[in-house]
């Protein structure tokens, strides 16, 4: 049995351990949250290093890349990834750049969602660039919420070329900021400000991206909306149902009532290769996603 451990600086209330069979191979997958404590995350990784097949790093990215090829490593992530000397550690970026584009085309081709002319709010396109590109390629009208959700500036970006310019200017500075400024960690993941940016939700047919960003400002009424995300628990699903969400799509599979993050899926993929993670190509990811039969989960929460 392969052992996959996701160490997250997110809330420990979201911890989960499952055993699943994926294409004939058994996996034990465990998510361990540290409530924003980076030192604790480092300690757990050091303790389990060499004893598990792959680590996923949750609640924080290792790299920020956005639209370009230049990678900016997050300052706060460095000591965490350096804690693993033997076991590979991944943040899910390889899966975001492959699986999420595949999922949008899958939903369209199988007539699960007709994306043509739909208004889509992507909470952070820098983190989900290929997902954003997939919406654009399927004739959606996209609002990119990078300034809103990461920096608290209530301006939606409508042009992807504008986003590219902003990334180029701000990324060297943003990558050096404490990650807790950019993203809800620890107990902040349980708090919701339902009124602050609700107009951006109301003006969208589809809300997509990281669930913690979506939840951060989720309005009380989301009747008829579609949410495309991952890393949701059964409590999260119930919350969305209560708020009227019509359709929930998780880009990663659901196991025992939980959709795990892209870092977990990437850790599973990496555990199937003899190559090092930085030696894997986009085609390697695509082939393994197909081989493992990784498909999205689609749930109708309310009928309109």
C-alpha cells in the first residue's frame, strides 16, 4: 500500500484519512492540518520523511508562476519543502496545469455544462491559469479576482493580457510576502464575510477556483450558481447546499465524502514514477491522469 500524506498549514478541523483503490493500487491518503503553524508542518515532514511515498503540501504553494515560464518561489514555503530530504514533496501545481484544463473540456464535451457565453468568476487566475484559459477557450466571459481575493482590492480583471502585466509587475514582491496575507490559513479558513464582495458572486453564473477563496466571501444566497473547485468536505457541501448552489463540480475525485486538494492528486501521480518531480513533463501528468482514471465529481445540490 502506498502512503500519501498531505501536510497543510490549513485548519486541522479538515483532517481526513482514507484508504482507496485506484486502478488496482491501494493508497492510504492522510491530510494533516497544522492550523497555520509552519514549524509544526516542518516537524511532521521531518518525522515522516522516508517513511511515506510522497508528500503533498497544502494551504500554501511552493511556486507562483501565473502565465509565464518564470517561477517565483514563496519565501514562506522554502523551509517547509527543505524539511523533506528523501520523500518527494509537491504542491499540486502540476495537476492545476493539466487536470483542470482537461476537466473543463470534459464537462463541455459530455454536455454536463454548456459554457458558451457563461459569466465566470475565477477567484485567483494566477493560481489557476490553465483553468482560466479553459474557460476562455470555451467562450466564457471571465472575471479574474486576483486583486479582490488575494490583495483585497475590489477590482475584477476582464482581460487576460492585463493579468499578465500585473503578474509581471507584482509577482517579485508578492512572493516575498508572508503567505497568511495572501491566503486564509488556520482558523481563518472557517470565517466567512458574506457581504463584502457579494456583487462579484451575484454577477457570475459560475464561481471557480480554490475553495478557501470562494468560501472567504461566500454570500448567503447563491441560488442557481455552479461552483467548480476542490478540497471540499461534507460540511462544505452542506454549506453550499444551504446557500442554494445548484451544481458542484470538484475537479478532483471524491473519496469517502471528501474531495482532496490538487497536492494530493499530484503526490499520487508522482508516487507512480521513478523520475523526480522536476523531471516530469506535462505529457507525463496527462498520461498518468488518464491511466489512473482520475475524473471530476459532479453533484446536483439543488434543483432550480
